[in-house]
C-alpha cells in the first residue's frame, strides 16, 4: 500500500508545483497543498499497516494450525 500513498503524494506535489509555476488559480493550489498534507498521515498509516501485516505473516509462517 505504501507505493500507492507515495504515488498520491507525488501527484499532488507535481500538480501543485505546476500550478504554482504557471500562476494557476490559488484555490487549486490550496487544494493540492491540502491533498499533499492529508496524504502524509495516510502514508504513515500505510507504513504501519504494512509492517504489522509483514509481522503477522512471519508469525503465521512458523505456526501450523491443528485441524
């Protein structure tokens, strides 16, 4: 999931910077900044989620459930 969050952050940053360079509407630039800032906690959540999922997989690999 981390690559998707990073890609989203990159898209917001590129579009925001492009709009700033071409002197785009300030409301659009603010929207891009907001999207980028909201994406940062999302990235942190995805990093934590992926670490926990990897730990669960490692833990489950050594454990055989009885049937």
